C-alpha cells in the first residue's frame, strides 16, 4: 500500500521524525509531500543519510527502503531554519496538507499520516485554523468528524476538540452527543473490527454532577442522550465521573471512552503512551492517523525528537487501512 505523509510545520520536528522513520524498512510505500531542499538540509543538520527520490506515479508501488525518501515536491515560500517559525511559510504548510489529503481522496494513497502543525503561526498569518481534525472535515466535505486517540491499551474520543473551556458546556448538546456516539460506534465497528463495542461516556462536571448539585448537564443532556443511544442498541455506559473512568475497574470492560472535552482526556492519554499514542480522525472518507504531539520547536534540528508516535501512526495506518 501507499501511505501519504504531510510532515507539518517545517520549522518543527516534523521533518526530523520523518527523516528518522525513513532510516528503517517499511512494508508500505511512504510518500512525503514537501520541499526536497528542506529535507536535504535537515538531514545534513541531523547527520542522517538520505537519498531524495522524486515521486513518480507511473512506477509500481514498492515497500520503503531504508535511507530513502520519496517526495511530492512543494517549494517553501522562504528558507526555513529549525526552531524558528515563519508565517510566510504557512501557505506552504497548508498546501502540503491539501495535496496529501487530495491524493488520498483520489485513491492514490491508502492512508494520510500527518505530522504536527503550529496553530499559532497559522492564525498569525491571518488564516482561521483550529486543527487538523476540523480542516480535514472541511476538505473532505463531511458534516462531522471525530478525534480518537489510540494507545496499545486505550482508545479515547472527544465530544469537543479545540474549544476554550468556557465554550464547552454550550457545545455539548443532546443532538451532538447522539451523533458523536453513533459515529464512534460505527467507526469502531468498521476500523477496529469490534462487532458491538463497549463505550464508556464521562460526565462534564466533577463527580458527574453529583446528582445535580455540581451541575445539571448530566441530568438534562448527557443521560437522555445515552438513553436514546441504548434504545438504538448501542452499548454505551455513563455518564461516569471523569476522575474514575480511567481506572482499571472501568478500562477492563471498555473498548473506548468518550470524554467531553480536550483536557479531560489528553493528560491521561499522553501520560500512558506519549511516545506511542496515535491521533485518528474518524468520520472521513479516508483513513487519517497522526502523531499525538506538537511541533517541539526547542528540539527541532537536534536529533532529540522522539519518532515513536509517528512510527506508531504509520504502523496503525498499515494495520487498519485494509
């Protein structure tokens, strides 16, 4: 199979970890969208051997060979220095992501794998951008997508993603919860071969609202939504307190956990498997996997970046793209 990689922010560790994973053999063909000179310069900086090969769509698909990098060439707007953001290269970064996505939409690649982006510099360049998940939903023309984090022992999805904490309660509606649970259930069946997945749902408030004393969202919104999902034969449990839902008692019975907001779940995911967690976007017509970390500008160009999450994202893409 052919896997298309968008390396993300050129000044961050995206190019570094791509060059690291390129040093070993893979059973799939890896194609990176980006500037060949960027990867040559960064490889020299990291003292990693690399042979840049222009991608030729007329050639047969073949497994990745160590020390090589097949590239769909896109030129940087300005020269890039590791660790130093440049808003003039934002258009390049997004163009790489668009090309990589479209390749998969056109069935020229089995899976899209993405490196980390820097949301701040994209917004500073005057482009409204909240994250890969929302960008890909728009590019793929789907009404709803879902962020799922996968580790070897845990799958966690989010009802809301990149929102200020103050905006979360208003975003959690009965309709949104039902559609999110339905999407999560169907994608767990399709992508992970779970015939009747067990989904645990957290509450929004401390202690899941403490019977209404710490908030009524659980009573007025979450529980009615879960009751409706159960009526549709979805195996869903909750709302459960977020401070205990990640304990062994619950995890041993769960195929996935649905959290209400970003930082309710991500600290647990990153503590448990920072170097091997994978961010998967569900609900797209393509399979997309990604690293679970940021651009790490402070270690870009130093060979200190951990390529474990990118390696796990590629491996998961290989395992599930079929």
